[in-house]
């Protein structure tokens, strides 16, 4: 089922003086938008609104940007309600209507669907895949060319550590990329913003935060919380921890590095297994003074 709030995505928040995140916040967001060419003239953006502090703060930042930016873009919001007792985002409907922002409220029995359709997956993974599919559907049905998500630098750093420590992967969330189908782009304007910045703004202007207390999301938060504490400890000893993480994560915020890494990994595996180079689509690794390794 899908209900829709009112508002036309233009002249949003007219006549009201809306709160704006501090200058330092807006500068860092502007830098990310420029670095990764996230917003272009004529873009139709839809922001994934969870009701948490990050996506709500991003909404106010984008509404302000829309007033001032030389590029013209429209902005709408979408919320997926997974129909679970522990999470009710419906208070966002009158809130967004009051702001005059076009709002798509998609209510889907994800938790119920998981009972019959989940195959060897954690409920967390199933739910986030279903949610993502619905967000793309909203983009297609309403002709939005960019989906905006609210992950910040702390999220990127935590994902990077968790992936490296627990999955043997070096990766993080990407800044700006086209989804596989090729018809929607995803952008993350908060990638240079710290979590304490969205928290401070949310508290200062008393944003109507809706906490997600999903009982199924028990494992991941415990692990994420541990990594969060580890990073906080590092930062207390070395204040440059996050600026350095931002610099080191920069290449992994790009879509282009991952195919190269996969190729290198495949090459090393091929070398290790004595795979015949004639069947190997990758160049053999050259060493021994420039001669290709014969056993590759």
C-alpha cells in the first residue's frame, strides 16, 4: 500500500523561516557535493527519510541549499514503513505536509514477508534489500533520477572497519554511483559530516526523531557499537583520526576502484592455484626480472 502526503516539491517551506544546520556543516556538505558532482541542474531528488537524526538533518540542509544554490533541483521524500510494532514513522506524514514537501509514504509488510520469503538471510539483510528495492521503485514510478541517502563519515568509517575485520573486504559506502539497472543514481551528501554534527542540530532544533527499535536488528548494532567505541577511543588519543580516515577512505567512496580490486584478487587466486594463463583473462603478474611467472 502507498499513501502520499501533499506538497509539490517546489518553493518548499515557503513563508516559514526553517532552521538551517551551522555554516561548518553546510560547508562540509557543499564540499562533498562538489567533489563528487552529486547534484546537477534539473535533478529530481528523493530523500530516503527514516525518521532518524541524520536523514532529518539532511532534509533541512537540502531545503536551504535549494533556496541558495545556483543549480535548480526538486526535492521530495520517501519513507518505508516495514509494519513492525517497534517502529512507527507515520508521525512524519503531517510533519512533511506542514513543511510543504512532496512525500511518499510506502507501507509494506516487510517483517511479515520475511517469514515466507527469507532464504538463509538475516532479517536485517532481507529487510534492507526489500527497502532498497522499494526506494528504487519510488524513483521509477515518480521519475526521480537520484536517491539521496543520509550516511555520514562515522557510518563510512564503521562500515570500513567492520568489512575489513569481519568480511575480509576493503570497502565502504559510495559517494555517488549509478545502480546496476542504470536508471537511478544514489548520492550521499553527508559523507564528510560527523555524527556529532547531526546529533547537535537534531537536539538544538528538536527534530521529531523516530527511533527504530527493531528486535531483529540486534546483532549488527552490537558489533557496530563496539567499532564505534574503538574509533572514539582512537580519536580521544589522536584528534586527527577522522580527517585521516576521510582521506584514506576517499578512493573507496568511488565506484571505480572495486572492479580493479576484484581483478587483482582473482589474479592472485589464479596464480596460487597454478591456473593456466591461456584460460586466464587477466594479465599474469610479472616478476623474475620481467619474465611472467610460468606457473601462473
